[in-house]
C-alpha cells in the first residue's frame, strides 16, 4: 500500500528538547521505586501534558509510572494496544544539565560537539549518518548524554497522541499510554499494573535506526561467583593462605579471550561478561551477566563459567566457591511468534510511513522483553536514537517524526483489520 496522504503535523522536536533537559538518571544502588525521585519530575510534566490534551485519566502513580488512555472512536471491537517508553536515562553517563544543539540540514562529515571538541561524531564510527543527509541532527554539547534513549520515544508517543486527538476522523480502537521508570537498571516493569493498563498488545518505542522493528532480544541471566578463601596472618602464611582476591583474578584471567565476550561478539553471538569484583583476603565475589538468544546458549555459557571456576579451584584445595544464577529476562520472540500480527501490523505501519521495514534482533533487552512474558506481547519499534549511553548520542528530527507517523498508522491498521 502506498504511503498515506495524511497531512501530518508535528511538535515532536519541541517536546523532545523540553524533556531532555530534565535529569532523570536512574540509580542501580537505590532500593526505591523509582530509584530516583527526579524521574517523577518528568512524569508529572508528561501527565500534565496528557491531561491538557483531554486525556482525563492521565496520571503519575506513586511508583513513578505514567498511565493514560486515548478512547476509541470506532464502533468496531478492536484489541487495546499500548505504546510504551521509559523516562530514565542510563547511569553510564551523566544526564544532568543537558544542553542540546541542532545541526540543521546535515551535509555529511564530522560533527564536533561544541563544549568539548574532543567529542566528535564521525561517520566512520557512526555509519548510520550516511542516511541522514539533509536531516536535522540533535546532539549534546559534548559534556553529557542526550537522553534520546528514551526521551525520543516519549516525544514520539506524545506527538502521535496529540495528532490522533486533534484528528478524530482517523479511526482507532482504545489506545493506552505507559511511561516507565528505571528501565536502564532492569526494573522498568517491576511495579507496572497490567490490570489497570488493560492492554492486549503493546509496542515499546525504543529502537535505533528508522524503519527497524525488533521482535527478538537476548535472553539474560545474572551469575555470581562467591569464593571463600583461607585467611591467615601474612607473616606466617606460607603453605596456608589461599587468597580469595587472587582466586577471583585467576577466574577472570581464564575467561575466553577471543570469543564469548562483548568485545569479540556480534550478531546472534552471546557472551559472558564480568561486571564487578569485590572482596578481601577471606572472601571475594565476581558478578557476571550472561547473554544469549537461546536458553540452551545461556546454559552452555554458565556451564563454561563453572568449568573455569572448578579448574581454578584445583589450585586452592582448601577454598570453596558457590555459583548462583538468577534469571533476568528471556527472548521475547518466544511469545511474539505466537502473535505474528503484532509484528506484521508494525511492518505495514512502517511501510505506510514511507520507510523500508527492517526486522532485526536486539543485543540487549527492553521493557517489552519482560512485558511479553507477563502476558503483554510487546515488540520494539525504532525511535531513531543512536550512540546511546554516551556523550556522542544523537537523533534525527525527521526520524522522530517518522516514528510518530508509524504510531498513527499502526493505530489505524489495528482498527482496519479488526
């Protein structure tokens, strides 16, 4: 079907610039939900803007989630669909005092960030820039991340919601909006109320390149190795001491060097990744994340890790270890493949927005990974964000507009095919 003749209007860029200057960085060390109260500052603004659009049920709950409903305007019985984005930004890079800049009508070449000229967005490192000639590119000043992950998604959903409300001739079923805290620290749906949400299917707007639809994520486990060494006075330690920190270091040293790590894998390859070592002479702990697209792949990597540990422990006969594995999330493809129309409709919506759909996998996870296994099938649609979690993060105005148009077309397609 050719691109729709709908005369779209957009305020996505203005919204995006308004949202990114609000610091919403999450904190993995905090036990609260949300992990940082400042996330609620953005949540309150979003709820207020949704109410101003006429969505009377829009609200921020005590856990930092924003809920809202765009009522159906059709007599058809249409499944309830939800569009979801997260409000927090990554702890990996500061998100305070964000100063965005717009490079209008990008003509190619390097983009030097003004507050730190050592920060340069180079086409050689960012091949997606080749498709951005003529676009308006939004970046930071080089001192912070931008927050396009995932404030681009927020702005796109808000822009699409405004457009649908202002154009009641566009027929659609009930549409739910969900904005979550703490996605970047793996807690994005910990306190979500799916009964209150009341959706049948959902889409996260949290992908990268324009046109992409992602129906597959890593499966993920966390693994912890706890080592109990043998402590004694260092002056009298010969033949007695077995140092837990040295045992931990030996385990890390034995990890594969040319495979099975983030820096040596791509595509559908998984990895073992140490994320922290703590300890002292008597006791040490190593934390790992384990990633693969299949459960068998996870188990193989966990077996490899334990084999390495056992081999190292042979040299320390009086020390012991314990390995604890905690499931984190699973490949949402296991759920989404049972509901193929969720992806088929998204592909058609991307096509109607004038883009070439690309079906791909995520070397990571989204809120949709866990939502899918909670009973809400949830593929991931592009938001246009690039180089996330870094000071080189950027997004295109035109790509954000296409994402908002994709949302509108998707709402129409669910109604048409009901």
